[in-house]
C-alpha cells in the first residue's frame, strides 16, 4: 500500500466544539472497552510516528474513560541485553493482551524496520526479513481473535521543531526530550524512506496503516480517537449479553427489601 505523507500535512484546525467532540468519542470508547471486557476480546493498538508528534497526548485522551484494570500502555524503549539475546519479537509476545484486555503500544515491533534500520542496529538482512516476520506475527494475533489498530502520527519538520523547542524551554517538559530526538531529526530523509517501505510492505488488508495529521493537536487527537473507535468497534459485538434472570430476580428482591 502506497501512502503519501504529504497528504497529511495540512494541519487544519478542528472544526467544531473540540471539548464536546472529545467527550463524545471518549464516551463511545468507554462502551467499546466494556464490549471487549464482556465478550472477552483482546485488542492491540500500535502508535508510531515522529518524535514529539503527540502520541502521548493521544494515549492520555484515549484512556481517560477506560477502566484501568483492563488496559495496559506499553512504552517501548531500546531492548535490554536479555531481550537482545532473543528474536526481536520475543519481548512483544510477553506484552500481548489477555482476553478482555487492550494493549496500547507507544512504539512497537516496527522499530526493527525504522530506527534499527536507519541507525544500523539491525543488519540489512535482519530488517529486510523483518517485514515478513511482522506480517506473520500480526496475522497470528488476528487469527487468534485480537483486533489490531495501527496508527502513524505524522508532523512536518517545522511542527516537530516547534514542539522540540517548547520541550527544551520548559523545565517540566525537558524529560521528554534527549539526544536521540536530535539524532533522529538529522536523518529525517532516511526515516522517510524507511517509513515509505514500512507502509508498502506491512499495510495489509487485515492490518492496514492509518495516518493521522498531527500538525493540529486537537484535530489529530479527534481523528486518532475516532479511527481507533471505528476499528475496535468493527471487531467486537456491541450488544451487551442479557442479564441472568435468576440473578436479576434476587437482586431486585434484595433492593426492594431495603
């Protein structure tokens, strides 16, 4: 699948009442999570994108109305020495959601064909083999009953520089940035090549990529949450199971009796 990132650089402001739209999609997401819990369906959400693209803000608003007992956020950093001793997908198998749970990956196994490719952490034969390994891995999760949503949050270099400068200037945000952000920034052209190959090789019919224009924070958040809601809802029945009549009778009797 060919995706042109320049199609996602308008940065158009959100048209409408942002607070109302956010509340509405969060209310919808709350019911969708309950449907996953009730029907014991697992779901996987993958968030990739540029440094300072707003992935954390999306996660914060995505989970605001969710029951914390049934979702996990997985912030993926560089692999440990133990993890490096195994196949690159090994560390992700241990983080997959159980039945009724939703796992959110803030960066993911796509590091193999992005940062590991660009920075030379993986040999060419390793990252080239990675596309098929990733497709097979994702197909296994879908065949096992999991829903899989993959979002790439795109911002322009100008927008990224603005966000990085704000982090640098704010002492309470500096922890979010570091040398890696600037090393990655300097190799944007190489990352664009890697991202293009990633879309072409791993945006499958069963697990397509959705690109979010993150150049307007508010519009990007609503677009991201709506895309996640649409795709998760498509994979789970939205009808709650009927109440057990015996339980209902006893419960109503207890309530009536004070």
